[in-house]
C-alpha cells in the first residue's frame, strides 16, 4: 500500500498543485457554466496564468 504524506506547499510547487487541480476539476460543477465563470476558474488554476 502507498503512503500519502501531506505537507504545506512551498514556493515552486504551483505547477504541481495546478496540475492536480486540473485533473480533479469538473468545470461545469465548479462554475455556473457561463464564459465569465469558466474564464475566472481558468485564470485561478492554469499554470500559464499563475
């Protein structure tokens, strides 16, 4: 069995955190589906915007 170790993020972990958020994200459940709310989510989560 694999062990999961939780630790506070460090500066430089942004890309890994962003990738994890993207893999778990369902944009239609996390937003109201409008282009504005999807764009806001993309701005918050996508590494090239961060």
